[in-house]
């Protein structure tokens, strides 16, 4: 055993012996660290309950700590994930503190299987912080995807005009909000014309089964780029809380695929895949042949894309980017309108 391995073993033993709860050393290392997302946002893992071993324990029920090998835990977790046995993974929970633009929050809240407590603009003054996309993400409307971007940045002049117009609107919104709150207009009314780019924050607690569903949708390349950034950081946190579950999720959900009957009919013909079709054993199925099996044009695109080898992502956290909670607290406190302060603020 190397010195590093010995040190890790000692740390693991100390963690396990200092509490009766199940702990994950990788998760303990990042608890309370705030990871920046976008220009003013963040994600922090503030608590968790359970780990990979707790999923196995829930599935088997009849054994205690230290009676299974890690390889056996891995095999069972992969079997559960592969066959859709989700109840044991509901025994693990993660609690996050997140800060995001309101338009991202409105996408996020569509996942109704979490416990959420959001910053109240009725009670608290809203910090005047607004999201502006980076230049490479300021793009035209996609001609193929009605809810997506074209993939190429707008010309520099058009980008500058767009940002200038955003800034003009925000300047007016800030002035109105500060005037209303300083003249004792109710906060619940003063907030109503703030733009969707305004940052909000919440505590978000969810079990592992539903977190995996959230992440599968939100790290996907078809999701809006901004929410992908949050999904990627949270996936890195999951990797530390439950690394074996993370591995199974990557293999079966992120890099795996479901096939329809017609797709399987094509696979059984099988064959080398490219963007133009599949071939092998002297037979070729081009796009027309695939369409004749009953696949739509979009299904043909997705089928061929699935068969072509893709890079395996690794959502490793950059620990060097983490910052203490006070950094964000100070930034948000400084952005509260000057006309009125929260009780206790200088």
C-alpha cells in the first residue's frame, strides 16, 4: 500500500468511526464548497444521506456493514440500474444550495420530485444581479430546432447591440425597483417587472433516483446550455457521493441507448454505422432503406447518431474553482438596492 493509499484508508476509517451514519469520503471533501456557474451563479452540496452501500443495503435488507466486497456492490448496483429497479436508489438523498437566473429556475422547477425552498422576493430585497450569456453562446435561432440555438456566435456588432439593449432594459428595471422599494411600495409588487435574467437561489433536496432522471435530461446536449452548466457540476458532486451509481448512470443512461423494434430490426441486419447508414456482411442500409423500416427522418438521425461512437464524458469537479459561501454572500449583499437594507445589514 502506498503512502497516499494508506492516508486515504486512515481518513476513511476515521470518517466511518466518528459517526454511525454512512459517509462518502469524496462527498465530505466538498461539503460546503461553492462552485461557480455562469457569471453570478453557484452550486454547493450542503448535505447528503447515504451512499452506494446504502442502495445495496436497501436492496438486500438482510446484511450489515462490511459483509460485501466492493465488486459485489458494483455488480448489484449495475444490475438494478440496468433493469430499472429504482426503489433502492430512493434511499439516498442529496441537498444542494443553488443560485441561477430565473429563466433557468423555471426550467429546473419542472422536475417536481424534489423539495424546494426559494428566495422570496416578497420578504427579501432582490439582489440586482443579472445573467449575460458569454459571446460564444449569443447565437441566432436554430433553423431546425425551434427551441435551440444555431450553433455559431452572432456577428460581433450584433452581439454588442443585443448586450446594449439588455443593459438598457436592466438599468431601467433596477431604477424602478430601487425607487419603488425606497418609497415603501410592497416588495411583492416592486419585483414584478424584474427581468428573467435576475438571479434567484434555493435549497433543493432530491433522492438519487430522481436526481439521475434530472441529470440525464439536463446534461444532454439538447438541453439549454445554461442549465447544462448546472447539471455538469451536480453530476460531478454525484460522482463523489455515489461513484458506483454515477458509473452505472454514465454507462446506461448518458452513453447507453434504448432501441425501438424497428431499430433492432436494422441492427439485426448489422453492420458498420456512419452518418449515411449502416453496413456489414456485404449489405448496406442507407437512409432510404432505414426509412422503409418505419423510422421517421428524425429517428434515422438519432439512430445513426447513437450507433456512431461518442466520447465518454467525465464530470470531474475542479476543486480549485470552489469558493467559500462568504464570497457569494458578500456579492449578493452588495447588489441589494441601496435605498433600503435588510435588518441587521450595514
